[in-house]
């Protein structure tokens, strides 16, 4: 089971858009997917037209409600969802006395194994929910939009990620950086991409895939649809399809490597 977090401490970089479209993209290719919203803003529920007043990630984290009781099944073929809501803003205080509160999510998800992918959207902050997510997943995807402040935010997010993993002696994560909102016709995008390729902190994680700027991504979100459902002929649909295929390829390769290493041991 591939466990993937979409993380960035800066908002407005396409984090939820990427989470939703990646999850649906995997599901469209026959993968069994669980999409989890760990952001109290609850944007995943808004994006997929899910009512999330009750039985959300808050109930799993705060009250130990079994995961199967909060999962919204078959939101799309092969896609289940655990939504969030603004009630989750209270989790920091609610979990204050919990033993190893940074690993509550890992404990709650221990019996969840019926999926090929778990995709997790996170808040734009190194909150307790984000830390719980980072300690659970194996892969971290960092969307970075095409402006200089986004690069600063990405570097800060990477530094925060490394501090968290180091503090808890967590196993190494596979980190990927995804350029988003790319407009190759503008000097701004060209300069930002060049800066990312030259940045010593980001360059080694940079994906060979990027998401071009496309107004129809906004229209799709407003229509509560994935980009393929809204208009599969768009640039963004093409780019997210490439991202899905690339991710399926590299995760399959990683699984083969892990299997070979385990066989040797």
C-alpha cells in the first residue's frame, strides 16, 4: 500500500487540487484508493460535494472511531474518502494528553490495508495533523507554484519536514517536488523553474512532470469534478494524467526494489 501526503506550508499552490485529481486519477486506472482530508478547512469535501458535518477525521483522531465508520465509500469508482471539517481545528487541544499524540493517526490506520493508495491532503501549516500525516506516510509530494515566494515556502516546508522526521527518528521518506501553475510563455514561470532546478534544496527532488496553468482547473473544482470529468481534453488533464502514470511507474519500481531487498535479508 502506497501512502502519499500532499504537503506545503504555503497555501494557494494547488495542494487540494493535486490531492483530489491524483486520487481520482489512480482510481481511474483501477487502483483502490482512500483519500483522506487532514485539513480542518475541509476542502476535499467541498471539492467532491460530500456532506461532512459528522463522522470525519476528527472522530477518528479524537474519539478513536473506527476508520470504516467515517469512510464515505464509492465517492467515485474505486475511490473512498475520509472527510474533514472545521471541527478538526480543535484537535490540538483535544489530543494534548494523548500518549505519543504525533502517532495517533498511524495507530488509528493500523488495520487499514484494503487499498493500493492512501492519498492525504494536509493543511498549510506544520500542525499536529500534518505531523501525524508525515509520520504515517512513505511518500511526500510538495506542489510548488510559479512564484519566488512559493520557492521560499517549499524550502521551508522541506526543512520542517526534515526536522519532524529527525525528531521522531522516522524512516526516510521519498520526497517529490511538483511544479504547478506553470505558464511557459511568461518569464516569471521560466525564471522560477530555472531557480528550482538550481536550488540545492529542491533540485534533487524535482519531478520531470509539471502542471500547466489552466483556468479549467478552477471551473472543475467549482463544479465538484475532477479535471477529467469536467474536460478531459485540457492541458491540466493531460498533465495530471502524466503525473498519475509517472507515479504509478515509480511506486511500482520502488516496490520491486523493496521486495528484492527483503528477499536478500
